[in-house]
């Protein structure tokens, strides 16, 4: 399963492109959000 990691920069155009490429290749991907704050992770996840 492809893994996409979100760093401290949050959701960037480069990250969105990486997610798009991964989803084109596969129907299911895993996204890891690099934050210790649960509310921040939920907010970033909602942006995807």
C-alpha cells in the first residue's frame, strides 16, 4: 500500500500532487500526518 506523509508544511500543492499520483496508481493509500495535536491532524485530514 503506498504511503504518503504530511510534514510540518501541512497540505501543499506538491503533497496534493503526490496523493493524486498514488491514487491514480492504486485505489487505496495510507496517509500519515506528522503532528502530535489531534485537532490539527483532523483538520489536515479534512483538507484531503
